[in-house]
């Protein structure tokens, strides 16, 4: 009789089993698991493995790390070690979870990210901290994805494709089945939608939803910038059709419901290339010698009604986006450039803030309401500025003393003659004088004067940059700014001081963070500047002094930028805390409803309360405020990226030239240099400094050569040349030619 073969037992020990069990229980810590379910998760089904799991479960239970809530079913022992926060993944693939209320971020290693991506809202389990060490943890649940659509370059093989995504701190490609690549060709830039992520797969699964074009082509890159931030570049057909069907004529019946100000002298001052004019000023001398000054704003809410297709689209967009070569408007052109635009010699429906003011620029009376206006003239800032400059020294005289005035009948802007009526020129001069008083009062109250230089490009017909120029804020810009600020502040005060309290949309700005102020002080010390940060008023005063002292200096743009980043971010909310940067207790956005949805909300709420209706609901408007703030941030990022893109494009044609720049940043991997003549910033990699081995000196914002002791410090003037201009990554690499000898 043959001997029976003994069944071979699998006695392989499962390495790290306790940690694997805890990881499974942590991942869904509210759900109980039995040994069979854990075995299935681990992919084992032999008796030896099951026995090891049962023994480990009992051991973990005896240690108090897990609990048996019913026979054979275990959950993790309830713990305070779970937190919810936002995942922040650095460019080098390190993960950190930022949790409100925790002083330190929670470090998450790559193996413990568990498919979390940058910006996701996640639940994280914090391990027992080693003495003196930082908090470390593991992502146990993805609560909400920050985004599911990504821009990237598609690589297509015989059986499948994958999309490489840049600019999202992505540590993985997106796998796309051949059946889901659409019309994409190998190497195209595409918009891909992430549709799932299998448990044992290294890459998420996706499908191509839009082909943007070939990398490096102008329209491809601009559309890619918009797509990266989820911003549209065209209106749905049904929204365009709805807007085009609106009756935009001025009706006698509607005029009866408004204050008729068509006979009052009214004009606009805007950028010379503006197409939408959403604000106008009116000026009238009253019999008592005071002035009646009106700030008239396009009455967008007359056309954009709640609950309509048009309103839904405007809300989703929340803001117009101003890229270097185009505007992506919040409203269709029929409204933004026509019906709502306060064009010269046309009657328009407006929403107005009208003030009686004395010669000291003090407000005596104020009125808010719907109006109908007629614009007598349209000025570019440059034209209004020339009127002011031609009369410099005369503008402070009283309005009725015109004997010594030298107001010209004609002014010339870039060779073109403009006819200027005496009353309009006088109104501009007097309002300029009053604006200077208003500004002086603001500064005295602790407002901060950010007159940052804007980089602008001269583009040819194909949107290629031919030149760079800097746009500065002059008296004409400040005239408009002060009267818009007056209207915004006054509307906010009018509602904010009502009793009982009314729900309203405020534009708020918190005080700067002490740590950021301290960091700014460290940086400016390298340039010989200092600040007095004893209290709010001295901080504001010394910030203004700093911004004034750096004007015209090589380090101006860098210090302006760092100072702005030091400030808290302004946002929309129904909870008023005032506006630190403007030194206002009440502030809102009332003056730009063509390009900002919060202004449309402000118009609606203001009319609601003028009609003596009940307060709107806080929670409804707070949600809308949050969305508006978020969309504003996305639009700002897109605008910034379009400038970077155009700077790189401009520098592509100047590769053989030598430029003088200022060192604007120093890191362990490179030196950032900003070219003085065009504000383009690029990086000199430390590995490309071949005259020595350079080491980063964090304390002194410098890199130092080990052998030569040659030092490059923040703020140094240096000579550089373009090494590489990457349009796709929007990045410039420079070659260091050495220190600049003045």
C-alpha cells in the first residue's frame, strides 16, 4: 500500500504583519474587520497566514491598540491621532498635511501618501512621535480631491498612453487607455480627467477631454494656462444666445424709476486699451460752493437676474481674467463691451454713489441708488495725466479762480491732438486736488501704499512680444482710485452700521503675520533698510517709508513683491473685520460689476436694503464669498503664469545678449536673478557655477565658493546670459557671468 504524501505546510512568516494590519484598520477606522477580510486585503488565503493574522489581532488587542467590538470583528482603538487637513506636496515629492489649529505640519512619506495628491483634503493618522522629532503620519482617507482635471503632455504607445502633468506637484503620470485618447496625437498638450485609481495600481486612470494643441505654440500655451486653473476661454452657446436676446435699449418707463443725471457733466478715465468702462465720474458745482461728485457704476444687476443662465455662468466664473494677450470676460461681450459699458455719448443705466463734498474733500451728504447717466467724454489715463501735468502748480487753486489757469484747448498724446472742454479739464484738476487730500488722510490713518510697477508687453499682430515697458501709477490713476475707494467704503459703512445687522459682502484684509514681518525685516536688512514694528501704526508707517525708499532702486521690484507677500490675503466674507491695508473699518467692492461677481452681489444687497427688505441669509452669501475668493486666486495665478510665459517668450529672442540683474533669491540649488531692464526672472543653478564649488549660506542669503570665497548675496548686481528658455515649463535658466561693475 503506497504511503500517503504529507501535505506541505506553508510556514512562511509574514514580515511586518502587525503594521500591515494597523494600516488596514487605519484606512477605514470606523469599519470593523475580521481575520478573513484582512487576509483578503493582504492577498493571502493559506492556513498559516490566517493563523498569523489571528495571533497578531489578539496581540494587538492585548496591547490596547485595537478593540474587538463584536465576536471576531476588530476596529482601531479610538484615538486623538486622526486629523483632517490639506495635503501639500513639495516640488521634490515630500508630503505635508496642514491642519488648522496644529502648530506644525504633519510630514507624510511617499509610501504613506496612499494616492493623495497636492491640495486634496485628507484624513491623516499621526504616529507616535519620537522624542524631539517632528510629527509624521499616514493618509487614511481622501475626503475630497482638489482637482480631477489636469493639463499635461500625452505619450502614446501601441497599446496605451499616459499623460505627464507638470505644475501640480504630481508624483505620478495618468494612465489613459487607447480607447480614451480621443483625437490626441503623440506629444500633444491635453486636458485629462482622472476617473479612478485602482487599489494596486501605481497610476490613476483617466481620459482625454480636450486637445489643447502642440506644446510651445502660443494659443496652446495660453489655453493650457486657463485649463490648468479650470478657467473657461469661451461662453457656452446657450449663454451667448441668452445675452444676445436681452433688451438693452434705454426705456422711458425704466428712467422714471431712476434718478435722471443725464445733464450732469460726466466722463470716464480708463486705460487706453480698455473696452469695458464700468465706472464714470460726474462733477457739479453747487450754489453753496460745495461740489456734487457722483461715482457711477454700470448697473449690471439690471440685466443679470438671479436664477438665469447668465447669472449662473457669471457666478461660476466670478471674475474676468486678464492675460497678457487677451481678456477672458465674466460677462458676454454684448454686456461687457456694449450695454453695460459707459461709452462716451451714450445713455446708460447706472448704480451710483453721489456725494456732496466741500473744498476740504469732506463728505457733507451721501446718496445711493439707481440712476441713468450720459457720458460726455472718455479719457485715457495718459490724457488725464497730461491735463494734470500741464497745470502742475495751479491745481491747488480754488475752482472759481481760473484767471491764472493755463488749461489748454488741445492736448497731444503720442502725437494725436485731443479737444478738451474747459469744464471737464477744470473738473479733472479739482478732483485731482481733492483726491490728493483723500489719499493723505488714508496714509495718515495707517494705509499702506503699494504702487507696484506692472510689467507690460508690446505685442505684434501674432501676440509675439516686441518690447517690455513698465506701467506706473500716476496722479490720474490715483484720482480714479481715491473716488472708487470713497464709494466702496461709503457703501460698506452705510450697510455695516445699520441696526439690526444686515448680511452684506465685505472685502476684508487681516493684519500681517508677525513671522512674515520678521522675515521681511531680515531680507531688507541685507539692503540697509529697517522697520519699526512696535505696533500696527508704526508697522504701517515704516512699511510706507520702505516702499518709498526703494523707489527707483535696483531692488525695488523684489522688495515690493516680498512686502506684498508679507501681507495677509484680502478676501470676500460676510464677517467684517475691516481692511488693514487701506486702514478702513468698512470696505466692499461696489465699483466693478462688469468684471467681478461680488460687486453684482453688493448691488443686489444694497438695492434690497434701500427697498427696506429683510436681511439676506449669512450662510448663503458666505458660500458665494468663498467661491468668489477662490476664483479670484485662480485668476491671479493664471495672470501671473501668462506674464511668466510671455517673459520667457521675449527672452528666447535675446539669448545672445548680456543683461544686468539683481539677485532676488538664494536657495540650496540655485540663485534667482531678476533682470533690471525688463523684470524677467530666471535661475542660475549652483551646478552651473563652474569656477568653484558653491555652498548655500542660509543665514546670510548667500552662496559662497569653498576655494575662492567668492560670494553671491541677495541684492548683488550681476551679469547674466540666457542659457535656456523653456516655454512649456515657463522657466528661464541663466549663465552667471560674474558681478556687475557699476
